[in-house]
């Protein structure tokens, strides 16, 4: 009965499934990443404890969608965010084999990037018969990296200007699994929510959720909603980082004719 009720929608409904599209979005997600010493750190070394000061810049992103047969969709997306800030070290610290003393003035910068390849597999109903409600399973592969740069200008010398500069990256590649729901409220208006993630004990972890409303007119669609992305690199490394990016976002998507 439910399948019958959800079906029978207009034949020209504007679903995002199984179509070619290119989109861009802008995400407001103020965050303060955290770095901590991992299990591989020497017990005699100074800790890598850093609560990154300041807040991140808004995140630009892009997503390209390709038909994958039977109204399934292959999506490739990318976003990045960055931030910087200053602080005074409250204790002796060490980052990427560079040491700092309590009282040192530190300038910190970071950049977070994520690339995701996702197969949105239309799981119910099938065949769709232009159903209003669609349920998808998400099969994904994600690359996440965070680049950190730390400098103590007051410790630089003319003979060795790089003596107080530390830089390094924490990254991982993970599969992620999830589900999504799309509801076609009207011919040009749809709502979509999806969530995915993956974690292993004492290793890296990630979670990725979003919910949007989208309105389509001709070849263009505008959308807006909220998105959350959480990641943690492996605590087995010398130092690891984690952050939760959360906030509203909006964008535009183009459906070319072909």
C-alpha cells in the first residue's frame, strides 16, 4: 500500500537521481580543530597539545554527478576549509619534531580538505514509477587530510630562519557507508537527507550528514540546508587531529542537456 501511495507521481518530476549535473556550494562552518599526542609519540618528548585558535573560514565546495544506470548516481565532491590564529604556549610543546618552550608566541595555520566518491544506489522503490519517496544506500570512498603549519617568529635567527617552523599533514583514506532519503514535494521542489560514516577502534573515524531543500527551474537548481562533517585521524600516530565542521550551506546546481 505504501509503495502504491508513493508512486503515481507526475512523469516530469525533477529528481536528482540518474542525471548529469555540476554544482557548487558555500558552507559556513566555524570550527576549532584539536591536535593531541598519539600513541607513537615518545614518552620523553614534549606533548603535541594544541587547541587551534581562531575560527575557520567558510568552505567552498563542488560536486559532479554522473548517471550510473537504473536511476543510480555516481557523485564526486570536494570541499576545503582553512583557518589561522595566534596563541602563547602554556607549556613546552613539540609538533612534527620541532620543539617550543612555554611562553613562546605561536602562529598557527591549517587547511582541511575532503574528497568523496559516492555511489548513490536507489534501493526503494524499484522500479520507481516516479515515486515521491526514494530511499538510497550510499557506498563511498573518502580522502581526508589536514595540513598544519606552526611558527614562532620570536625564535627565528638570521642564521637559521626556519628553526622555529613546523609543518606536517595528518590524513587517511576510508570507505564510508550510509543511507539517504529524497522526497519530491512538488514538480520542482524536493527535500533530501543523507548520512554516512565509518570508524575502527583506536583508529581514524569519520561521519558525514546533510539535509537540504532544493528548488529547480529549467536547467538550474538552488539548494540550501545544513551539513555536519566530523573526522579524527589515527591516534596511533605521533600526533593526531580531530574536528567537527557544522553549519548551514547553500549552492547552485546545473543540469546540462545532452
